[in-house]
C-alpha cells in the first residue's frame, strides 16, 4: 500500500510540473547598464532503494541538482562588470540524506544550505576576481560531460542514495554507507577568495583560498588550483576538460591533498560522447569513472539522452577495499515547459579485507527538474 501511495504522489508531482506554464525569472534593467534577475528550480524524484534485504520507496529531492532559488545583480562599469549572486537550496528531503532507519524532515533549512553569497568583479584585461560564499577553483572539476544525462548519472554516483548503509551477508546494517564507499573528490563551496584568468585559446586558470564560514565550530581551510580547457570547434568534435588539486587543513584531522580531473569528447554529427574522470587522495584512495552517452532529437518535445557508466574505487573507506558501481540513465527534455524528465538505475557493490561480506544494493531514481 505504501508503495502505491508513493507512486501516486510522484505522478501527481510530475503532472503539476508538466501543467505549469514555462517562464523564466524576469530581468529588470536600469538606464546605466545594470540588471536584476532571479531564477530557481525544483527537482522532485521518486527513489526506490534495495539493499539486498529490504526496499525503501520515498519522495526525495535529487541531490545531483537540488531544488534552489537565487538571484543575480549586475552592473557594468565600462568594459568591466560587477556582479552579486545569492543562492540557497530549499533543503527538501535529499536523496543522499536519508537511510534505512530515518527519512528525516520533509524540509530542514539551515544556513549551511546557502550556496552562494558571492561578489564578482570581471575585468576586460585581468580576469575575474570573486569573494564570498561560492565555488572553489576545483568545484565541478570532476564533471566534464556532454552526455546530457547528468540528472540521473554523473561522477558523483552516491548522489542517488548516499546515506543508505550496505547490509552484510547476514542481513545486518553495516557501518559503511554508499556515500562512504563512493566519492568524486570534487571541489566544494566555501567562504573564499578566487581568481579566474581570461580565456586564452580555450584555457582558463583558476586559484582560490577558502574556509568553511557556514558550519559552526569548523576551522577547515582549503586552497586549490585548476585549469580548464573547452573547445567546441575541433572539426566534428567538441572537447571539455579540466584538472585541479586541492589542499585541506583542519584541526583534529589529517591534512589531505586531492587531485581530480575529467575530460569529455562529443562527436557532434552522431551525438555520441565519452566522458572520463579520475581522482586521488593522498591519505586514502582513488577512483576512475567512465560514461558513454548518446543524445538526439528523437521527438519534437526536445533532446533525448541515454548513457551507461561505470565507477571503480579503491581504498576509499579502508586499505584494500573496493567499490564498484554501474548505471543506466535516460533524460528527456521538454523544451516548452523548461522540464527535464529522467529515469536512472544504479547498482552498488562494496568489499573490504575484513571477514565481513556485503550485499549489493541498487537504486531507481525517477523525476523531473523544472527550471524557472
């Protein structure tokens, strides 16, 4: 009975999204070249998680691209532009924030859900300078991807069900969660200062220094560098790539260094794409990720995208352990309504050097993201 109720709720959410009029946040301008624009998105999903013993069916917010709202203020000064961005998540129940024993509150907002309080000054000749809560230089460095299926499948394979624990072969809940065993080692958002160079033949260099200003009693400090390359005019191909390194220090924890990179190649004539990512943490483990994607205009509503991907990790929880995941995803754009509907399946497996064996787990995620 509970499964039927969840499915009906999911269908009702999808119906509301499809019935809603398509619109974007209005842009207000002044006579001096300034503007104000607001934006947001909702991304509800139906999640069905099977840990090998029991299954759990819930309505969640897709952590791969959570529901949020924000605004931009821009003012031009000659060839330069000053910007301010505020953005917060709504903090609905997250797909990676629930587990077998608790599903948490439907809404639970705190200041840690603030994503951006960010001042930017972009110059014509010297690049862009940023200060405030926002993306570090390595934020997004693991996600080069032309597949069009990021809502259902990405390097961050734990987004779909990261809070759930693996069950042992005896059926007991272990102390190892999906989120523990699968990481992307991507950068983060912190209170930071950041510099981005101008684009030189497709290359952009970034550097930042930040500290966690939203979490209480946290003295985490991170500094990082990254370089990105993008070119969509390589004959029949488009290329997007990036690599970065981040160093983190925090009292009571071991200092760490993460190196992460990704690359994606699109064959424009066929819509086929290949995306690769890898990361290494000096004090723990590493991973590699690959995705094959296909996008085409199969129906008039919008682009249809499919992908299959595979993740392989080592030593991420303990020395000698291994974590593997594979997934299938499909995303259908509905351009008229600014909606992307998606369906994804993912399988997780984990093993370590202890006498304990773990059951495989899997998750189905079905939902729709509406942008406004």
